[in-house]
C-alpha cells in the first residue's frame, strides 16, 4: 500500500486522499469540487503572486550528503516561498491554490507527505491559510506551482520602488542560513554526522520559516520599500535600488549577527580561517532562498524589533548605476551585486 | 536574433520582452515588478481556478500530420482553458497569472509567440482580461500554469451539484470538434492537404474558443447546475450527475448538430460508413478539450439561445449509480460514462 503510485491511484483517488490533509481556513467560501473556488476578499483588493518550483532546479530529492528531501520538505518550502511574497508587500496571506505535476510513478505517500508539509508549514508560521483549490497533472518531472492571495486590511502595499535617500536599510530574518544548509547538503560530509547547529542550517534550506509577522509590522511602521530575499541579499538589494532610483549601502560589520550562526557549517567545510570568513560572508550576502525581508524605513522611524538595521539609502553618485554595495571590513571594500540566482543563467 | 534562447536572454531580459505583449486590463491596480500584484475585486469575493498544461501531456509541439504547434497555440489554449473554468461558474474572468517553466534552449521567439497567443485569445473571446503577474523558471519540459480570477457581480455561482430531476440538460458550444481536430493532427493525412472544414476542426483543437457569454447568461437564466466540458461530454455529465445525486439522460439524436461538422474529418479518416458514424459519435460524446458548457435548467426555464437542449435530468433508479447515459439511435442504447480523460490513467 505504501508503494501505491499516482498512476495506480488515479486522479480522483489521489484527490480524495490529499484534500483532507490540506489546511482549511476562513477565506474559503466554496472549496474544491467545482470548476473554480470562491474566496472571500473583503478588502475589495487581492494581493496575489504565483511561483513554480521544479525538481532539480528549485528543489532536489537526493543530495550529495545522503539526505533525501521528503514530500513534506517540498510542500513546506512551497508554502514558505509563496507566503513570503505576500509578506513582502506588508499583507497577510489567506489562500493558496496548488497545482502539482507528477511523474506517473510518483508514490501516493510522497504526495500525501507534500500535503502535510503545506499544512505543517502554515501552522508553524502561525498563518491562517487555506488551500482552496488545485490541479493535478502528469509530467516527466515533479513541478509545483502555487498561487497565493493576501489581504491588506484596507492599507496600501509596500513596494520595491519607494526607498528614499536618508532611509535606513533593515532585514527581518537571517540571510545566509539557507545557503549554508545547501552547502552542507551538497558536501561530502554525511548528513548523519551533522550536529544540532548544522542540522538547523539544513532545516533552513529544506523547511525555511519566513518572518510573516514582520511584513505587516513594517507596513504599519511606515516602511518606504520592501521585498523578500529570495535570490540573495546583495542581488535583491540591487533590484530594490534600481526600482527606487538610489543606492543601498550595506555595512559588512552589521551582517555579523547573520554570519555568526553560519560558522558551524563553515568550520566543517573549510580548513583555513580566511576561507571560512569569506564563505560565511558569501552565504549571508549572496545566498538565496531565505525568504527574509529587506525593507527601508525613513531615518526618523522606530524600526520594528523584528528588523536588524544593516545600512542606509544614499543618492546614486553621478555616472554610477543604481546598485547595492557592501562596505567595510577586510577584503573588497565595495562588493556590488553581481552575485545571486538568475533562473536562466544571465546576470 | 531569431535564434536567441531563453538561457542567453536571461530572466530579466525575457521578462522585458514578454510584458509588453501581454493583455492589459482594468482589474490590475499594481502589475508585475513587485513580489506580488494587487488586483481589484470589487465584489468582495473572487472566483479562482488554477490549471497546468505540460508538454506532451496537455499539448504537443509536433504532430504526426506534420503540423507544429506554435507558441501562439499554447498561449491561446492556456487562456481558453482557464477562462473556461470561470465561465463554468457563471462568472466573468478578469485577471490571469501565468507561470512558465522552460527548457533553457527554448527560443525567446517561442515565448513571445506564447504571450501574443494569450493576448489574441483574450481579444478573440471578447474578454477584458489582464495578465497581472507571473513567474519564469527552468525545467526539462515546457509547462504552463495559469491562475485565473473572475467576478460574479454580486450573484451566486452555478455549481455542479444543483441539478434536479425535471431539469433539461443543455450544452453551449459544440463538443467533439477538438477531438476531431486531434484525430486529424495525429493521422497520416498531411496537414498541408486539409481543406477548410478540416482546418477549422484542427483550429478547435489548437485554438479553442470557449463560449464566454454563455456562462453568465446561464446564471442569469436560472441554471441549476453547470460545468465546462474538458474531459468529454459523457464523463463530465457523469461527474455532474454524481455531484447532484441524479441521472443525466442524453438523447443521441440531439447530438446531431454537434456531429454534423465532424463528418468532414471522419470521411477522411474512415472508409466505411458505419465506422464514420461511430467515430463522430465518439468524438461528440467522449472527446475532451472543447471547453463547451454543460448546464441544467429547470424545465420551466427559457434556455438561453446559446444552449442546445440534449437531454433531461431524472431520478437515479434504485440500485443504480448516479451516472450519465446516452440513449436512442442505432448501436448501444445506453452508453455510460466510462470514457474520457483521467490524467493518471485510472477511471
């Protein structure tokens, strides 16, 4: 029974097993079973985002360290990534739609585990989010697309384009953890030999926890600009800089609270002290998939407790591009944002 | 330049080329460029559906007849399939979110053509639909997921579960055309040799036109139940029967207006008259992907002009399953709904 495939279960059999495992919520007026769902949007406006994660591109099932990602990991990360996009606007996520593309030999147990991962993540984040509908289809590789809806409670969203010279730059969450976890998973260090600190970093890669209270808190505090960190701090900060027409100066010394918890992984992976220093900085400044928040606040604002100030917004110097630069400390004094993920490989 | 791949263009380069080609609409308050979009939902409720189409499962790029599906075909069908789900609830679609997964060697020209296909379809359907956001990612096969939002204008949706004994069963659109087109595309008859009637059937497979005015018209007329025909008339009618707890009796003679336009294709593909009769009936009764509407109306209702009455709703006989049956004419007198598509092959 544990070996039952989705091909043997059939579409309706699979749906009947998954539905009861998915999170319910107050937003759903009419759930699965018709051609479309009906969702309450009392604000009269919906914040909406769509994201796809594809096997071997956005997640891996088997890692070099011997760890095997579970359906629960993939479901959890799907929820994290999508809810983070709503958080990044200062809104509160309430509804998910999930489309799963599965090879016919996928085990039903994997899909059930996926559904439990979505549910467990939503609960762990303290969110009230329902899966109100979805789709099941067949393909050569596992692919997960989710659409998420969020509510602004009558307020206006925080955009990428609102940063002003004089703003402070702040981060909620801890960038670099997911990249350190990725490095451990891809390393030759057997997963079974990892200690608690390293396992926590692997957990940040496989089951990230976006700071969902911080987005609405930033909106309430008067943030001028915000986005989530999915492709790396410097690369995403450069995007915010370009959207806002200014420069973000980040202070390397202020990243210390982010790099400190990464030392355990660097100690395992690098023998030389200089290499370790460089590695933890790269993870924190250029590692993706943390789903932390990057915000700018007017200099006079009391930045919410969930944020760490890491720099400031300045006018872009004549002849320069709007960009993010990392200043201070040993090594390159101004590291600009040429690093990070691009899904098709170009800058 | 025509040979530029998405890998060479990069994600942001590709986005910059696609955005201007996609349809704009009045629903978008904040479009692409931030972590999420903001969409107007004045009703306070949103009708929402998600659907994925995957290469070689839901669409083919190369056909046996020599026809090569274009990006425009795939974009058009994406719009048709998704807008049809909103139509099936009696609602008016207004916003699309589209996530594209592409192999790195996909040509940028193909993706631009896809975007034009979405736009051309929306215009051809007479719809006011914006693409308010999306996602681009990399995979081994082309996969397209869209989420569509629709508006009920304060009214209540028509569900699958509302059919009552005494209702008439009616169809808007012409089931069987897409299946006949599929058979032509898969046949040994060269695409270049087809005449206008056959080409129109191929068009129904590659660029279907859902009857978007008919859904809201059915709601206004007081339809008791409705769904779109995506997996075949009999199979979908059986689903509606099960959801409603009754039996749908369809009259084979009343399918004549659907089977007649299919004769041109049957004449090409079958030499014997009996085989042709069987073929056109199979296409009309069991062929999928037409995105026609199946509705039931109270017997006293004036059925909207866009619908053709094809049968009636009766109580399910004791000991029988709720099902759809096709009665009358030569051949099997009661063909039940064991045919049609299941994405994983089981019934």
